[in-house]
């Protein structure tokens, strides 16, 4: 929590170091003998993988969470999920405020970068809103699911409800369903409306972003008063929920009854963005269905949310830029507002980074493990999008492949531009410009 005292570090470097420090701390805790049910020391590579997956709210696992980890180990994982979902800087700032410390301008700037806020002003109020909203929604989600889990698991159902509520809101995808069948996720509740609807609601609420919810809280249903970013996020989110649902309903789950078919179609559209739960066996999907999930995993949630991925706004800006180019418009715009050229450049950079890492990571894993390329691309998309969905190959991967997934998870949660800005913070901008010359593209 002393990260705020590092005055010579930039905001981006503090964010990177903060996540790295929590991952390292989680790794040490998970290596302890009493973190596993067998009372044995977990190998450092396996503890590091699990800690990274939890802090980066991904959900990819090497061991079934319910059967391998003890109650203490599960608590550590839940704590890491909570810190990773809310953001390391947000949690540290909350502790500082509770202890009565004053928040300096540098610390406010770091908080602004951490939650993708548009300005420094009001960042303390926004942080309070994030903490209170997170805890309230998670407790409500747990309360709704508790009767169902208590029915099936007795008093242990209270812990199950809390664990899955936090995991869903933070878009983590960790589950404790291995108590009935290892690595089964929520497939046993495919027809249970309470669990389905609650988990989906938590995922969407967590993935929309705190800035959008702050907009909704302050402006209510007065659409014209929403920030342009909130409008883009809400419209893009609705489209990304409806289109895949229609596909899954008509082309994947035709053998199910109407009720289960609707629930499964909705759930498999929601969870790739970037939650990691599943209510059906993903290996049973057609390749086209798996490809759609890969695309959804890469897109992810929205800025300032608990989700990872390229973000809905990035994809929206890229599509809007293409549309402006097709229509020979000079600028990209949304809802009567022009987008800066720098934002378009950032969107293109983020898109290229994600696609490059996703593809080459999958290629290397495919060559190293001798697995089909689509299967490996599914795993790398899940890692870089911090999703946690898997076709079942993660536990059997070798050291090199695990390391690739660890790096992709870290990149996906911290953010590509954050890592680049942190690494290049010492470079100076050059005043001189090269001569301009045209180049033909397309």
C-alpha cells in the first residue's frame, strides 16, 4: 500500500508495479502448505499462474478451485479477485482514505489513470462510489443466489453464493462447482433461472464500467445528458449481447427446450465479455460458435470496469473510423461529437497489439504443444481478454505455454498502452518533424 510514496514514478509505472506486487504476494500465499487441501507446497509456477489469473480477473486455472485449494486458499483467491476487479490503485486509495490520509495531486492522477476517469477533479468521490457500489452489488448478488446454493450445499451455500457473486461482478470466472464435478463451471445450473440471471446481471453490471454507472446514477434516464462515452458503451454493449444470442439460439442450442435454449444462448453471449463462466460444454460448439466466442473475448468489457479485453469503446471507434472513411468524412464522430485523432491512433494501436499477441501466442502454443491452432487461439484470446473460458487444455500445458498465458493475462488486465507508457515514460518528445510524403494504403 506504500506505492503512493514512490514520487519519482509515473502513474503508469505505479499501476504496473501495483499489479505486479499483488500478484507476487498472492503467489507466496498460495504456495503455503495450508493453501492446498493436501497440505503440500504448491509449485511456484502453478501458484504464480493462479495468482495472475485471479488478480487479472481471468479465471484460467491449472487446478480445480474447489477440490485443490483449501478454505484458506479459496479465500486468498477471492481476495485477489476483489483487489484485481476493483483495481489495485482503487483499493490502495480506499485504505488511505479510511486511515485519514490526505490524497496528493500525484496520487489523484494515478487514481484517474487507474479507473480511466476523464479528469482528476472528483476522483475521490468517484473512488468512494466505486467501493460502495462494488460491495453493495456483490452482497445483493450473494443474497439472491444463497437460497439456491444453500438448497444444494447446505450452510456451505453461503460461501458459494458470496464467492460466485464476487467472481461474477469482477468478471473473474473462478467457480467452486468442482465440489460436484471438476472443471464443470456452471453447467449444472444451465436450466436454473435464478443463478443464470443473477450471474449474467453481475457480469454486465461489472463490465459496463463505473463511469457509466456514475452517469446513470446522476442523470437517471435522461439520455441526452449522458456523456458521449456512456452512450457508446451502452449501445455497443446491447449490440454485442443481442447478435451472438441470436446466433446461439438458432444455430447452437437447437436440441434444448425453449427455456434452457434462451438461457444458454444469453449466457454464452454474456460470459465471453469477460467473465469466464459457462453453462454448456464449449467443446460441443461448432467451430463458428467458438470463433464468435473468440471475437467476443478479444473485445471484452468497457473502460473503467472490472472487465478486460480491447474494450467496447476501442472497437466502436475503429468501426466508426472505417464508416467515416467509407463515407469520405474527415472526422470520426459519435452522437454529434467529434473524436480526436489521438483517440483513433490509440484505438488502432490497441487493436493491433491485441491481435498480434493473440495470434502469435496461439501460434507458439500450437507448435509447442502440438494442438490444433483454433484450440490454442481460444486459450490465448481467453488469456489476453482476461476471460477464463477454456476448451479444457490449460491444465495440460507445458511451462512455456503457461508463461505465455501469464504474460497475456497481465497484459490484458493492466492494458497495453499502460505498459508501453510505463516503459517509455523517460523518452522525450521531439520537436523536429520529418518531411511529409504520401503512401498508398488499401
